[in-house]
């Protein structure tokens, strides 16, 4: 699952009113790089977000975790500056950079003051194009990654999601954690990291979001300067990931008084004509808030969990309809039965008008609140482009949601929700369930 966008801690200082009109300019740099811009001259600050599509799925099978490790090294020295000098230079400009790896993309985020923009851009260009990958930095970051892998191996939520992915995707890259394994990370060489750098960071598969004190012409020049030394061509991505799981339960023994359940089946593509109906349907089934069917039936009425939710996974190569909850070992079996019953009831009987109206009120009301600062807006703009969403989506999104009818929801529930295909991975020592069920 792709993690939420990283949001700068000080983005709220530059928040836009929730009712502000977001006017997006579609920009193409002189070098041919696409970018979307929300210009805001009220504060002398600009936020940039670069999404390079491909991410950890580009790792060679023998070098799992190389992209993740490589991204962790980009701020560990660049050009003539070692790690300490580079960090001091960025801090001296009151700039902020982050470098994140995900399954389907790597993301570079930057925040900089207008008065320091050119100098900050030089530092960002160096980190992206000429990272040092010094051996001492490699070993330091490798140790950090190995610590993360060890921690994940003791985290039941991480175990549940990883087991689900392994069972669902076989030998596809989606089956493997983006961090790699302890064995694969320990074996990564500097050459593996250089190879990952050339594959993951290219001009051929980048989208850019920008917001703040910058014009379209200035932005075009700036992104060409920052990205101009990267390879133009991007390597091929893996093909679609076939979802191999069928209905059932897999138990992973884990000593704990509580079990974690991760569950789901195949989902719906972002460009499917029924996507918005599925979007609203999921809000009713297990979306945010306490009014969803799953929260009402599993938590409120029966007290089987403190929290449960479902979500549409929009992974590029295999969408899913997924969910998760935790429950005590003696109650998890009952909770699974209730989840399956709700899945079946919605698939057969659909939703009520009251449920439809409440979901749409919530979804249209909370949407403007997302645009709460330049850093957040830049991330949203890049994410929209990565999903190939049209530039007028921000203006029209709530209308798309409001257009979903009760009949749409009933039809899509019957199409999308497949209770017999639900597979549950349960990590813990659940009573009445055994490994291999």
C-alpha cells in the first residue's frame, strides 16, 4: 500500500481558506517536462513535488530494497558536499527536502523561500543528479533500513499486510516489501544503488506539482534546471499484477492477546466508469468516520473491535478492495463473520437513500479541507497527474460525487463486492481459527 503524502510541518503556516478557489495552470517546461502550478504570491515561499513513476517495482529481483535504500541516501551528501556539509547548507537556507520511496513511485518534496530559491534549487539538483553515495553513508543508512525491517517483522499489522501481498501477488514485485529483506539489503552494493538511481529518477516518467510564489515561466525554467541532468528515458515497468487470492482465511501464529486481520479482494481501476460509485460505496461500507456499516456493526453494536475500515487501493498495477481491523483472540472469528455478512448484504441489497445522502454530504464537505497549504497542494497536484486525472478534477470532483445515484450504488455493490472472494490474513492466536484455514 502506498503511504500518505509527506506533509511539511510548517505547511499550515501558509494555509488557504477552505473555500478558496484552486486555479491550476498546466505548465510544460522548455525541456518538455509537465507540471501543474497553483500560483500564490501572498507568501514568499514555494513548494515543489516531483513524482517519479515506477518506484520500488523497478528493483531487480536480486536487488530488492535497492530503490528504498537509494532514496534514503540522496540527502547524505551530493556533489562536493559530504552529508554534514549538505545538511548544513540546506538548513542555512531555511529550505526543506524529503526523499521518499513507495511501491509505485519515488517522491522528492522541496520547500524553499523565494529569496533563496535559486541556491536551494542548486542543492536539490545536486542531491537528485549527483548524489555521492559515500560508503560510510551507505553503511549508516543500510543499518537504519535493517532496523526498520527487524521492527516490521515484530509488528502484526506489517506482518498481516506483507503476508497478504505475498499470497496475492506471487512473484510479481508487489509481493515483496519495498524495503527488501534483511538478506537482500545486506547484500546490496554501491553498484546496485547506482543502478537503482538511474532507473528510478528519470525525466521520462516524472510529474511535477508546484504551489506558491512562482510564475509558470519561472517554474518551467526551475524544473529544467533541477531535473535537466537526469536520463531522458525510463526503463519499462512490470506488467499488471494478477490477484491470485481466493476466499478463505490464513492464520499466522503470533504470540499476542489480540489478532490483526487484513482482508480483501480485487478492486476497481481508477479510470473505470463506475469508480465514483465505488468511491461512495466504500465510504458507506467502511470509510472514515463512525457511520460506516463496518464500524456500526462490528464495533458499535457488537463491541468486537475498537476500529475497522475498508479502502479502495489504487495501486497502479493491481487495484484492491481492502480492509483491516484488530480484535481480541476470542472475538476475531465473530468479527470476520460480521464483515462477511455486511459484504454480502451490501452486494445483495445495496444501500439506503439515507446512507447515500450522508456519505455524499461528508465526502463533499471534507474535500476542500485538504487544500490547507502550499506543500499539501503541490503533493495533490503531483498525485493527480500520476493517476492521469484531468486538470479540472479539483473543480468538478464534488459534482462527480454528487452525481452518484442510489441505483448506481446498488449496481456497483453487486458488481464490486464479492463476499465469497474475501480472504482474511489473521496474525495472532485466534480462537477457533487455525493456520491454513
